[in-house]
C-alpha cells in the first residue's frame, strides 16, 4: 500500500491456521518474507508495521519498522472495502474460518501445557497444602472429641499415631492393651472410667478412619512430588529440596517463569504483602519469603538469615536456569551453597552492633517542635469549656 492508500501488490495466506500460529509464535511466514524482499528490490523505502519483525530485516537498509503507520490505520478502519478489492470477500465465511483457526490454536496451547510436568507439580503441591490444612483441623477436632474419654493420650504429640490408635482400638479397654502405646511410654489409668456408648464409638472410629486416609494420601503425594521434582528439576531438587522447589514452581506458575526471575525476586517470593508495605510505608523490606522454609535459613541465627537468604536465592536461580534451559546436572551446586553458608556463619558469629548516627540540629529541632505541639494539644483537651460544668 502506497502513501495514497492504494494497493500495490498483495499475497494471500493459503493456510489460515498455520499463518496465525506462526504469528503468535513470532515466526516469520515465507510468503510474507518473499513479498517484503521483492518490494525492497523495487522501491527505495518499505515500511512495515509491527516491531516483532525488526530482527528479520537487519540486512535490508531500505526497510523501516514502525509500531504504527497511517496506512495501517486506514487498513483497519476500511478493512471490508480493501478485502473486496483484492478477493471475493465474504465476511461470514472469513469470520467462521478465523474462529475455527483460533480454537485450534487454543487447543494446541492447552495440549502443550498439559504435556509439561510443571502442571502436575503445581496441582500436586496445591493439593498437598490443602490436605495439610484439612488434617490440622480434623486432628484438632478429634482430640477435643476424645480428650474426655482418653485424656492420657493428650501427651502424645504425634498426630498421625493418635488418629491411628483411635481408629484401630477406639474403646478404652482396647487402647489400654494396644501395642501402639508401647513405644510412647503412655499408660492408661485403671481408676479413670468414663462410659461412652457403642454408637458414639462407631462415629469416632469412622472420623478417625477418614483422617488416617488423608494422612495416607499426603504421604503418597509427598512421594510423588519427590520423584517428579527430581526428574523435572534435578538441580533445583538438590539445592532447595522437593517441597520448597514445588512451592516455588507453583507460586510462579511454571519452571521457565521461575528461571526468568532474578535472584532478588526469588528471595522474596511469597512475601508480596511485606514488600508492598515496604514500598508504601517505608518499613524494612522482607529478608525472605518462601525460601525461609529452607533448612539452611530456618536453622541459622537470626542476624545472618538475610545474607544466607541471598546465597540460597542465587543458587536457586542458577539451578532453575540450568534445569529449564541448560538441561545439565551439576552435583557441585549443593556443596558450593553449603560452603558459602558456612563462610557466612564463620564471618558473623555474633550480632553486629549498629552505630547510631548523630542527628543534625534541624532534625532535633523539628522533633522538639513536634513534641511541644503534642503537649499543647493534650493540654487543650484537658481544659473545660464554659458550659461544661455547673455550680
């Protein structure tokens, strides 16, 4: 199309689906490439609308790339008229073909996303978190239910063992003679006797059975995550562990998305609220987010957690990029991380005292003025107005 919006030449796409797919994937179509190069040989200047094709025509000096052109605006506003000039235009037919092609492209994207193991990791870790939340609520309810019947079991800190004892034995006499209590050292008193009907025990047994099934499902999902993360991201598995790696992938919706983030962002993933509060109010920025669950961070002293978090985030970024793009396994990543953490702990064995900076006279004066203003306002509030009292 020339400067007067007259069509010079045109080339129609034969396969609408493949052409749209190439455009969405930023792949240059052969017919379009041949058309542009033929025009470049005939004319002094060829202008293309769309910055996506900038790198394809670096070898042509007379080809210009612009984000928006007047000819492009004219084509979009007079699309029906232009199409009638160059082809047998049928709006309904073209709309039907375009809709069909876009549906096929959408289905292809869905199929490609399902094929990746990232989806399974994301859904599995989300399910595992929901199961952990449910088991926490259910075991609390079961303990409150049974505490009046077997109060001795309150000393048992293992929630899963508590649920299995209630499910397998249920009655107080059976629990007293159970082999599950031998390793715990808990004994039921003979003098304590509380009656509970068989119907009540059946309901408690069924509730404990459902809770134990949730514990079994949780163990199965944890084993599945271990194997899946080890196969998909072996370097990230070694550096962060299976559960933390899965949570990071789920939080950012994919391994490649995690690999594209800088290490400073990886460090505070999961602490978005604290980050925005820091930007808004000026409070201290968060030192760590989800990576606080890493044993090297959680088990260290509080005054070195920020430095260790930076070291862990750096190694996580390197491991993620190797898994997503390099597909190489490096055993030394974990050892390098542990040596870096040991060096940080060795260099900072004690809390560093901060030296108080001397405030300027202006700041001290402003602070004194603010204090005086607050005192005056308090005095004014304490004064009684005329009419507030009577003799």
